[in-house]
C-alpha cells in the first residue's frame, strides 16, 4: 500500500472519524438530555394545568349545587305541562339572580319532566329543546348519574352544545329533602379562566408552548392559540400517540414543525366521567434554543479544526511523504545502477540534511565504483600486456628454430626469405597498438605460414579465405597465428596423410567469426573436458565437446565465450598449447564474455577452432 494512502487512511481513521463520531454522540446525548428534562418538566406542568382545570370544574359544580338548593329554584320545577307568561318571567328573574350571577355562565335552562321549562342567558344564547335532549343517546347516562354533572366540552356533541366554544353542563335536579328527581339543568359556561391558566404556565422562555384540551373523539375542544378549535388533532400529528396510564411524550412533527408533544389524560370521573385529554406542543427550537446554538458553534469549530488538520496533512505531512517517496524512487534508481540521480530538497530542516546525506552517499559510491572500474581496467591492461609478452617470446623461439634448421641445411636463400618475413612479422608484433586492421593480421599470418611451409614443405597445405569486406575491421594482433601454429605443431604431428589447413572468415550482423580448420589427429575428449573456464564448473561453462565438430561444419555456434588460461602449460595435454590459451584469454579480457573461442574436435578427423570478435573499423 502506498505510504501516502496509508497516512491519509490513518488521518481519516484516527482524526476525522473520531471527531465525527464524537460530534454525533454529543449531539444525540444533548438532544436526549433536553428531551428527558423537558419531559419531566412537561409532565409536572400538564398535571398542574390539569389540577387547575379540575378545580375550575369543581367550582362550577359547587355554584351549581348551591343554586339548585335555592327554594325558589326548587319550587319552579312543578308538574305543570306548561308555564304561563307570569311564571316564565318570574322564574327567568330567579335564573338571573342565581345561575347567571356566576360570571362563567353564558346561559342556563331548567326543565321539569313534563317538558315545561324556562331559560335565560347572554346575547345570542341558544335553548336546547327538551324533546331533543330526552331523545339524545346521552340522556340515559345523565339519568344514571342521578344528580352528578355531565360535562360536554366545546365542539363535543354539537347537536346539544351548538358547536361553539362553550362548556355544557347537564345534570338531574333532585329534591333537596326527598332527593327525588324533579327536573333537568342545562348550563353553558365560557371559562375565561382557561386562558389565564394557559398563559400562566406558558410564559417566559416557553411562551410558544401550545395547550389543548382534546375530547374523546380526538377533536380539539380548546386551543390556547385559537387556531385548531374544532379540528381533529390527528391531522396535525406525524404519528398517533398512544398514552400510557396517565402521561406520555414523544418527539415528532406537529403541523409540519419538529416539536415535543406531551399528553396527559385528565382524571375527571368524579365530575361526570369525561374522557378528556390535555395536550401540550412545544417546538423543538424553543427547547433546544441555546443548546443548539452552542452545538452549532461546536460543530463549526470542529469543522474548522478538521479543515486545519487536513491542510496540515496536505501541506506538511504530504510534503514529507513526497520527499520520502522521492528518496525511495532515487534509491530504486541507484539499485539499477543510475548513480547520477540526486535528491533535491529546500529548507534547513531534517529533510534537507537527509537529502544532502543521500546525495553524498551516492556520490561516494560512484567515486568508489569509478575507482574500482579504473583499477579493473588497469588490471585487465596489465594481464593483456603480460599475455602479449608471453606470446612474443614463444613465437620468436619457434620461428628461430625453423631458421636455424634451414641454416644447418645451408639453405641461404630460404634463410634470407625467412629472415625477411620474420622481420615483417616482428614489426607488426612490436606495433604499440593492441588492435590492428584484419588486413595486417592476415599479412602477418601469411608470413608465418610461408615460414612454416619452408620448414614443413610436404607436411600440409593451407588456404586463406577472408572476404575483402571485413579486412578494414579491427582485431587483436597475433590472434590467428597462434591458432594456426597449434594446428601445425600438434594437429599434423604423426599424421599419415597430408595435412590441410583452412582459415576463413564469416561476417555477421555485429560480429566476425574466424574459423581455423584442420584435418589433423584431433583432440581427445578428456583433454577438451579439462579445457574450462577458470573458477567455474566443467559441466556448466565448458562448451568444448566433440559434438561441436558437426556444428563447425554447418557454421553453427551457440555459446560465445572464452576460457581462462590455466596456471601452467602442463595442466593440459600437448594438443592445446600455451599460445592457444593466451589467445582465448586476450579475447575474453578485451571484448568480454559475449565473444571468445570455441573448439570442436573429433579424434582422427580434425579440429575446428572458432574465434568470434566484435565488428568495428580500425582507427
């Protein structure tokens, strides 16, 4: 995994994610604490409001009880089927002095069980007909209560209450002495006290709280904001509330606004078994208010910190990572041999010190490698000069031996020719240049063969086939002559047939291959097996096997390489002489392991020596 990605992943995992999780947890916990604390306070408030409503209804019942005990009211409920005008007028004045004297009462009506009755109230009051009342499904319950009040809230049973914002009280009137049922009282009350109660508990920071009294059918009977009176509350709720035994609260959307909706079931069984519910709705913004503002500031500061951390990661950490990646890339370049690479770093911090240290180390390695390379070149040069020094005395010794043999035979003319050719050869040999044109090498070889032909006239014949197109290229001097010398001295010795020596050259794409072929006695297999690379295994790096003879005949050579000279000439049998080993070593040192010498030989048939050198023109 890339280092930059690792650091970024660690930054996200250990900084961004924990801060995000911390923010979410903090927000959730604060919301939960606010909701919990409000639920506790809301329960207390709703119960207090519920108690005030209960007291208000009890007060209305009290005044109703007191007024019904008035003797004039008791006397007005006779068994008459109809009241005359005088009685209606008199009884109406009694209502005004008793029931209508209580401020919340909006209207009052009294009926006997014959249907005769009278009523009075404020402007616009409505009289409920006796026949309509007794035909209503609630009438049996009213009779069953036997004097206890049956309260109907605003918008409950509009056929009885008129559908206005008035509370309706219906109760049986009992005789104060015998407790016999004498008639029915119907009162409608307008409780201004409710507004005072709601305003008292909805002041201060929570002035936006909404209080409602909801009837058994889910219709809002009283809304302190006067907006939802007579409307179903379920239309405003995101989901229905299932209250518990007495109190329930939930966070939801009410009228499209996120709010806390609290429900308190009013216990009014002793006042007439009303199934009313007190509901409070508080917008969440009002509750969270300052807390949300603080959380927003905390969130803003957290985001700012994250941005700063990200900028720190991008501008500082990422700079260090890029520097480390540059160093790693430079180290890989050094591993593949590019010692010219350098790390650039500005500033005066530790990265600059590291860059200078890396550059200094690479420069030191380059210097050491250059020194090693120069030392190796000097060593190769010295080895090459030593090998050349070995060849020169060896060749001169053999040539002088031939001249000496002719001088003993008194062959003056031949001696003169041989000395001339020897002088030409020595001029080429003593040339200071290590490489000479192939043309000079061939001339040197011709002189040598001419000398040897004088010595061994009937021993062998030779042929030189070197194309003119390759003669301008370079070759190490004294490369071919030792090979030819090896064939003459070791290949034709003891041969019953006349020897044939052929020297030819083949031009390739980027190399030149020389072949020295003879039909001599060949080289034994055990001798070739000993002719191997210095410091290597015979089986792996020794290409000289008998089956190379076939490859030589077809011109196929598979492994360009050169053997290392053994420490002494006695390490190999006589068929492979010192000159042959020196040639192989010189080619290996001069041109590298791509080029070298191959020997293929079959006993009794002959030997083929291949020399492969690079192709480039002589300077």
